[in-house]
C-alpha cells in the first residue's frame, strides 16, 4: 500500500493536553476519534476520519487507571489497523507495567514483556516512549522502539536555576547511571544512597556515598510513585547536612499519600514532566511541571520523515 503524506495524531483519554501541545508544535489538528464507554463499561472507539494509507501516531500514557489506559491504547491500535492505516506508532510517554521486567523470585510474571506482546499483537508497527523504568524493556518488543529521555528539558531548568554548589543524588545504585549523566551535564558532583528494601513498598537508607554537606542536592529518579524511597533519601540527605533539597523526576505518578509525604520533608522544589497529567488535588506551589511536548513532537516529525532521532536520546 502506498503511504500518503498525511501525518495523523490520535489520542486516548490518558493525557489529551499533552497531545494538544504536541499537535501545536507540529501545526496539526488532533485526529478525530471517539473514545468512550458502552453502558457496561467496555471501551468504545470510533475513528471519525479517513486514515487509509496514513502514518498514524497514537499518544497514550499507560498511567493510572493503568488497566483502562492500556486497553484504550490497544483498542485504538486495533481500530486504526482495521481502518487500513499504513503505519501505526504507539507513543507512550509513560510505559506502565514496567516494574516487573524480570523474575526476581519464583512464580511471578514478567508483565513488561506481556504488555510489549499485547501492543505488538494489536497491530503497532513502532513504539516511541520516554524514560523507561528499565532500559532493557526495549528488547522485549519485536518492533522498533525509540527511547527518549526527558533529561534535556529537566537539566535545562536546573541550569537556569544556577544553584550554587549543587550535587546530584541518586535514589539507589540502580539509578546511578542516570544520575551520573545529570551530574556530568550540570558539571557537578555525584552522590548515591545505599538503599535496602525491607518490604514490597518500604525501603531504608543506610548510607549516602559521596559528599553532600553544605550543598544543594538535586535528587534524580525516573518517577515519583509512592514517594517512600525519595522521602527516605531526602531525610538522609537533610540529616547529613544538605543545604537545600530538590527532586527531579520524569513521571509524576504520585500514588496515594505521595504528595503529603513529600510535603512533610519540605523540599525546596519537585520538578517533573507532563508525561502524566497532574490532578488538581495534587498541585502545589513547590511542584513544577515542565512539558516534553516539543521533544516528543520533534521525534514524531523525524520518524515521519525517516530522519535520525538519535540526537534526541541524550
């Protein structure tokens, strides 16, 4: 089938505002589609324009409610495939079900692989995502995956802050590689928390490796979920003489009491991106949301034109 020149962008209900910002960057309208529910709660999708032979992008973060947003994505992919779209790219700013990326103990699933299979089977030809919880998830897909990082947007914000004597702090050893990249680009020191897991949702910080006394700490992580690990690290940093505390994370999941937990530690700022929409009840004057719309929009433009996107990966 010959591909048309049209670039089409559709969205589910997870993050429509981000889709609108991306379309503003690309000077395109949001694709016309109804994504609703049947009376019994089943997902009802109708594509309201001709997409035959088009290059189609579906923007949908699989954020809470995760099962709803994931199934919306799958049904949208199926609808567009059956409408004869030439190529379908699933743009997933936040990829849910990413925590279980291996068998850490017996008789547990690898849900990241399962979801990758579902997206591929539904009919996606390509995936564009951002700050995966584990980079190896790219290998779970049998289709091309472009893995972007929000770092360029977040780092530029902290550069403009011009914090005196900053140091980047990783929440754990696993995040050291990402924290090292931030420290290198901010031209500052690096510290790492020695974290021990004492339960499924609880951790304890024993040590901080590196010098943070009298310094402005920028704690870097890929997401803020329950906030427990971050709060533990912030408390440990404060006890060891940190001058100010700043949190930098891509995905603001903010489950349960995450915001009140952070509020109790009194960080100077929490800087996140708009990969997940921030509910009104979680908005605070110390939470700063930066948009990754231009970064995602440029990646979509380059993929559509068959141009390199590797320069956007850093």
